[in-house]
C-alpha cells in the first residue's frame, strides 16, 4: 500500500480545480484517479461556448475550459492516473483502484476529495408505457455521439425535459440538420438557465410545452412517434389532452443523479434532497478527512461555480492532510448545526456549519419554485440576521447569499440557522 496526502477521485472540472488548489495550499503528494482515457470529464463533449465567464473572464468552450486546468495540473507536476477505476473507499480513507496498467492497488490517503460527477436519469426511472425500440437516448449520450463520435442519432426529434443538456441538444441537433419538433417539460417551469431557453429554443423557433410529459412511445423496432399529454398539479396526465408527434428519436433530459456509490461505501451521510453528501462550510463530509465538491455534491448550473467550490474543497483537504501529518485533533461533529431550508428554499450548500463562525460564509442554494420580486432571509437563533432583495429566482439557477463576518460576531454560538424566501 502506498500513501498520498490527497487522493482526488475524478479528473473532471471539480477534480482538476481541487488538485490545483491543494497544491497551492502546500500539499505535495497528490494523485488524481480518472476512469476515462483523458482528463476533463464531461467538458470534453461540451463543444458549445458559454464557459469561463466567471473564472477566466472570457467565453470558452468546454474543452478549452478543461484545457486551462489540465495545463495547470501538468505545470504543477500533479500526478494523475487515467483509465483507473476506483472500486472502494473505506472510512479510514483506504482507496482501492484498478487499471489495466497497474492492476489492483490500494492507496492510504490523509484526505480524500470526492469529485465523481453525476449521471443522467434513464428511461427506466420514468415508467413510460411502450416497447423498447431503438431511438431513445439520454441527452448526454446524444451529445457524445454527435460531438465526439460523429454520429447523428436521428432526424425527427422530440426532447423530454428542459434541463440545460436537453436545451443545448435541441440547438445542436438543429444545427446538424435534424428537426426538433418540441421540448416537453413535466414541471410548470423550465429546469434550465434562462439564457439557454432563449439561445437554444427561442432563437430556433422550437416550442417548449410546460406541464407536459410523454405518456406513450410508439414503435417496436424503431421509435415512430410519441404521445404527449398535459399534466395536472400532481403531475398526472389529463385525459383528452393527448397529442401525437411523429418522430424517430426521443431524447431524455430528465435529471441528473450524483455518482455516490463510493460515498456510501465510505459511510458518508447523504442529503435526501440532493442525493449528494452532507457537508460543512469546508465541504467536509461527516467522515473525517473526506471532502466532496462539484456535481457529486449537488448538480450545478455553471462549471465556473464547480471550480470555485472545488478550489475551496482542495484547500480544505490540504489543511486536513497537514493536520494528519502533525497529528493535531480535528473538530468533532457535535459542534455542527444543520442549516434549515424553508419558505421555498429546496436545499443549501453547505448543509451544516460549525456552531462558532469566525469568517464570512457564502451559502449557495436552490429554490423549489419560480419567484418574482423576493428577498432571501437568514435567521440566526430565531432572529433575522440578514436579508437580500432579488428581482427573481428560479429552480434552474443556483442562488447564493454571503453572510459577512460581522453578522456572526453578534452571535456567540449558533444554535439554529434558517434560510428562507419571502415574496414581495
């Protein structure tokens, strides 16, 4: 068994940023374990622009954004292993990995950063009646086929789900010569960024049907069409609203699931809302020395926020590894308090914080419905400590609120913290 200060699982945008930050914070022996044949993760197939506006102050494509961090990793001489599948993580931070080059190996880590990303929700989770014909793809699979493999999945397309990948693929398929008939969304609001709705649907005249879903897939060998129906407030199809669309391809953009099988093996507690780990303000899980960041923690809307979050995790992991070397004690979990999400707030990151705060704290959160003019309110020990007005808020976009240091100075110990929305 070999020993490393920090083991980072995943070489996508989160893993790369965490590695660079850990190195900058003083960690010397770092290794990135990546199951793919190249670094960059999902960014390698995202050839559209729109990345990097926050991080690099310029507009980049996905591969260009990844290349910036890959160059930093290589310049800092950070070790990375490709084609390496992590099979197991123990609570004691023993990582078991396998590759054709090295076989099975074990690594003892002083700190572990979970950066495995997420996967798409498949058709099987939707219970749509019909056969299993060819022509049904997740939007991410179709994106890889078009952008990396050079294949066009179909000519007449219906897209179910208005997440960002589905919206972007509506535009991509159109540019490749396919005809996108409609994008259907189960919820009464889109799950994607407003700019993607405008640039990917409105600019190309592609209709978006909210509160609609696919109730039947037609065809045995190949998709021949789908039936859409309007749904009520309980997401149940309304009889008499069915509408048939002839198509040869159905793309599914119906949600992303954080890849947390390894987190469970390490006995990390998961958030029932996000399906990602419960973390504190340092992005450390409830298993000492194991950190999480990126889409394995919660699904982000912008990769710039992934990099920002991963930078924080990498720095904290380096500090944790240094404590392990010096054998200094770490704070016990009893000193934490959970952040309560109420009044339209679906979840927060972090999900818990130390009872004694000495620094400012940035809380990212997602709302569970569309808000017009509203305000975000932070309550400490039952008292309103901070509020911030907003013109609007929507589930498709992450929100954030910065609690400055002087707010915490007024509270000796946090016994309760609550975040909520209020419409104006």
